[in-house]
């Protein structure tokens, strides 16, 4: 754990983490696009059981990482919603 000695240092560290997060989202996006290719219709894209399984998994991961699970859940629900919209667009292109 890094202990910062100034607000500027805190912000620099957050900026570094943000860059990593965006890179990971980009990687996840590539897999989501691939998944869309295997799905037949919007019901397959929505996959509510899969969504809830992912949410439960990340909440457990959050607890293990000592992060508020509600924060992680909110972030993931937003991210999954955006990816579902992306998958629907991929489906429409066919």
C-alpha cells in the first residue's frame, strides 16, 4: 500500500490506476464482442442469470479485497449494462 504525502501524489496514483482500469475494460470489450458472435438473439445477450452470477462473484471478490461490495456491484451493473448495449449493436450488424 502506498501512503501519499500530498493530494497531488494521491491524484497521480489514481490517474495511474484509471489508465490500468481503462486498459482492462478495453480487453473485456474484446471478449464481449466475441461473445456476441455466439449469441442468437437479444435474450441471449441479456442473459440475466449470467449477469447475477457475475455480480455475486465480484461482490465476493470485493469482500476478499476489503472493498465495499455495493460499490463494486454498482460499477459492474453499469459496465454490464453498457456491454449489453454494445452486444445488441453487434447483433444488429448481422
